[in-house]
C-alpha cells in the first residue's frame, strides 16, 4: 500500500496547499494592489494615486513590483511628475527592502536625467509593504535621512487591509511621502 504522506510526514495535499499558498500570497499582494480600484485601496488604508505599472523593468537596476505615476502641480502651479515605487514583501520588511526600492529610485532617476533628459521636475516616492516589520535592523530610524512610507497588511474576513506606520511622517495633503524635487 502506498503512503499518503509527503517526505516530511505531511499529507501531500496539505504540503501542496501550504507551498502554493505562500507563493500565491506574494503574487496576490501585487495583483490586489495593481487591479483594485484606487478608491477601494484608499478605503482599506493604502493611498495610491496615478497610473500603475506592474513588474516595471528598470534596466540595470532590477524589476519594481508596482510603480505609479501621476502628473501634479506644485505650489507655484508648475507641473511635475509624482513617481511612487511600491516594493512588496510577502513577509518581513527590513533594511534590504528599503535598499532594494532605493535602487529602483536611482534607476528611474538615471533614466529620466540621462536617457530622457527631462526638463520637468519630478518627485520619487518609496512605499514598502509587507506582513511584518523586522525591528532588529532599526531601519525605521532611516526616515530622518530619507523619506519613505511603510505599510503592513493583514487579511481579515472581508479582505486585505493596509496599516500605515510612521504616520507622523506621511504628509496628509499628498497621502504619500515625497522626496525633494529633482531636476
């Protein structure tokens, strides 16, 4: 008679489900953020504005999970682009998550400045989103050196919700943290 257990003693269907649920969650988080209407995301705690791009390849720098772009006007009524990089993690957010998103920001900046030779202003924002925050790195203290937003997510009976951290650091009028203008 053939055994119904997996190699580690776990029934095969349970091992299959656990393995695939873990893969599913990371992809699901990206799909939820990309496909859900912005108003609904906002109601669930995640303020995203602008056109969203999924799996944006930034040559030489990597692939960003989600990037949103919005044309805005500054206090002097001059147009600029607000670019937000969303780096998603299935589990823990750490300093490496922030560094990864920063690398994408550098790539976008290099592209705009070098290849496109833009003549307009732009702001690059970073939001990192994960299930938990790794407190051993104390990377949240970096907010005094660079501007970024941190969100965790949780699944409830009626779906996913996003919890902002560093609330005192998120400008209410823009809904997103911002870098200084780049030219």
